[in-house]
C-alpha cells in the first residue's frame, strides 16, 4: 500500500531506500474505512494525522440548507488533515 505514497512523492524528488524505510516506520496504525464513513468529524481535535494509502476521500462542510459542499478531494498519498494537525 505504501507504493502509492512512494510514487506520489517520487514525482517531486528521488526517494532513497532509507527514506522509504523511515516513512514506513512512521505509520503506527492502519485502519480501513467503509464508503461514506467520516475519517475525521467536524469539531473533533485529532491527536494524529491521517495518510490516505488507498482510495479517495473528500472534505466537506454542511450548508444551512442541509446539503454538503465539497471543499477538497484527496487521493492515495495525500495527508487528509495535515493542515489541522499540531
């Protein structure tokens, strides 16, 4: 599953075997989500960052009329919440 991340990063720079190993070692937990399940809920304060290893994810917010507005799409190799992680 990390091959997608390596491919994504290789578009910007060359990854050494040591860098690939370090990236693999940083992944502490893996979790599978079902279609439609939220990775992070609005208002939550996660203590971790999420790297999407496979599939697609979307960021959205609810509008006043109850519909959703998509604000970002993520593909494998993206950190879906790195901007909010501190």
